[in-house]
């Protein structure tokens, strides 16, 4: 990832079509954070597992958003880790919510592969990975 | 919330958002039309905020959770501002797509707010 520093002009990945991707990340981070804050304030006791998961998802989306905007090889690696975590998270939780629905009586962002968010949480990490690979 | 106003708002945000996404993908930089759409969406959200604050005084109370409602509303109000600034900083076709995408997100959020205010499943 050293060649990231060799390129002269581009100091950030927030350019071109990547900006659209980042903005969708901003929206999702906002949505996940808002939802999580509400769940913690209003009804954490009802489904601690699902709500804790919402909070983890929210933090990962925030980290991914920052890592996509921030320049440099370290953030590039952070972006990969966060986005990989997202993909694993949405696949794991999505599958679990299908087969063990009692764990997710209350939905989280990643339940049913992010159906409540129009499957954006499922599609976004894949697009993110493609973008990261291209903008290396 | 006022139901007919909310329906109009969702319709404007959806159609305007779709139009902006199409214009952006066609290569248009953010022009007055697209910025106007985002501004209109923001204006309607502010009206919605005023309505939501005033409505309980007229006996129009939310049937759902007011806290959840306002988290959606405040987030929605922030979106066009964030996207608008971004569009002014970098004037490329992708900013047009972003403005469209945020209008679509606002449409979804207002639809959710409508459900919180009027429709209780549980």
C-alpha cells in the first residue's frame, strides 16, 4: 500500500463517483446512529443483544465513513477492515435472523440482510470494496 | 403531522430526487434546478418541523414514540444542508447524484416519520 503515498495529486479518496459512495455511507451512519441512540434511551432492556448489535453497526459505519474520507495508507487499511467487518456482519446477522429469529425479536440494522434499509447494508460493503480496490 | 402535507412532501422528494440522480448520471453539474430541488426539500422539512412542534397544541398528537420521530426529523433536516455544502465545494456530476440520493433518503425518512405519527402496528 506504499504506492498510495507515491501518487502526487490525490490526497483523498473522496473524489468522483466515490463521493456518492461516501455520502451513502454518511446517510447510513446517521441512520444507524440515530436508531441506536433511540434504542438505548428508550428500550434497551427489551432486546439487549439486538440493540448492542445496532450500536456496533453504527460505530462501524462511522469508522468506515471517516476512513473512506481520510487520506493515507493507514486509513486505507482501516477502511478495508471496517468494510470487511460490515460484510461479515450483515451476512452473519442476516443468516442468524433467518434461522434463529428469537434472537432478533427486535430488528437491528443487519437483520434479514438489511431489508429494513432496502438492502443497502448488503450492497454497500461490496461497492465499498470495489471502490477501495480501484482507488488504491 | 398533517397527512396530506406529508404525502406531498414524500412525492416531491421522491420525484425531485429521482430527477437529480438521472441528471447527475447524465453528466449534469449541480445547476439551479437541482439546487432548487434540494432547497425545496429542506424548506418542506423545516415546515414539517414547525408543524410537528405546533400540532400537539391543536390536539394532533403522535400515536407513536415522539423521541424516535424527532431523531428521524432532525437527521432529515441535516441531510440537504450537508449535501448542499458538498455540492457547492465540488461542482461535479457526482454532486448532482448525491443531491438526488439525499432527497430519496429524505423521502424514506419522512415516510417512516408518517408511520410513527399515525400508524401503530403493535
